[in-house]
């Protein structure tokens, strides 16, 4: 499989790891858009949010628990944004489900 995030999980491409367990992997974004900007990805290849199912939703719930834990450890408190894009027209650049977590500055809406 020629998936950038699968290669990161496998250690074939370096990343600045924050957290890892049997279900997911978290690492800093290489082009941060906020003082704190990390990604959380499932180790199972799920191509996008449109592929979340009854079979893999436990992993997704776990990933959100990891997001809360890591955000707290990084000093984000209760102020952070979680974003996922689904499909190229929505801005998904890598076809592997991932959640961006951004914090450390005022994040206006809509993003601009």
C-alpha cells in the first residue's frame, strides 16, 4: 500500500511521535497551523470519515480519548479544535483517516 500515514506508522517515514498504542498513533504536523498542532491516526488503514463503521467505531472513540489525553498533557486545557476532512474536495490530502488537533491560539470560525 502506498499510504503516507501507513508508512509513518511502520517507521518507514520519520515523524515526531507524541503517543502510540495498539490502535492509534499521534505525531506533530510538519506544517503546524497553530502553536500546538498534532495528528492522530488509526493504525488500521481507514481511508476517511466516510469509512467509519460499526466495526471500527470503537477505534474512533478510543482516538478521541487519546486526543483529550494528549491535549491535556500538552497544556491545551479545554481549548482545542479537532478537524477531519473527508475527500479531496474537502481538503483531505492523505487518504487515511486523521484528526488534526490545534490549540494555543484563538481559532476563529469559519477558518480562514
